[in-house]
């Protein structure tokens, strides 16, 4: 049996308006996840998904994480957190660049994603992440990985 430190652990944290939940799972060799620990605490300091009292919110998170640590017999150092609320938005965008050497490179993909990210957003908002949905090479749709393809025009839908 492997020590907890040698195991492939994954931790999820959901900070909701009514409760904070922390889950600890072990990722198996086949990609399955076995639940090892669960912590759940009433959510304090949040109203409609917005933090109104940071200290109360931190305490709710700490208690949920400590509960999950105790059940799983491990120390939690990082988590995957779910972010929700009326302040979270999604935006679709489109970028277009010319392919430099008629064969799509990693650099071309980076440039087209940068072009798609070049949208005006309000100063009080921030881009959390960009998820490429598909690429187009010379108008051909439905491409997941364009690297190595021949063409002169690369587009990205993000």
C-alpha cells in the first residue's frame, strides 16, 4: 500500500452560497477517482455568490478543508475550485492570423489564440482562461489540433 504522500490525490472545492464542500479523491491508474474524504460546512460570509465577509468565508473554507483532510488522512496543499455566480461570464471570440511558413506551427497557434483574446472587456473584469473550441485552416472547420497542417490562414474559435 502506498503512503498518502505517494498517492495521486486530487482535491475539489465548491464555495457555494449555502455550503462549502471539499472532496479528496485518489486518481487510479485507469483514471477513475476513489473518494477518500469529504468536508462540508455551512457557508458564511457569502450572499448570492458574492463574498460579503471575507473572514467568515475563509473560516467556512478552512473548516471544510480540515474535515476532508481528517477523513482522507492527508494534508491539502492545493485545490481545484469551482467559481460561480452572477459575476462570472462566458464570452465566445474568434481570431485570425496568417500562417508564416505555410505549415501551422505552435507559434501560429499561440498567435491566433492571442488574436482571439484581444477583445475589449470592462476594467473590473478579468479573463480567467481561454478554451479553444475549434480551429479552421483555410476555411476547413472542425480541426482540434492544426499543428503540422498546410495552409495560409489559421482561425480559432475560443
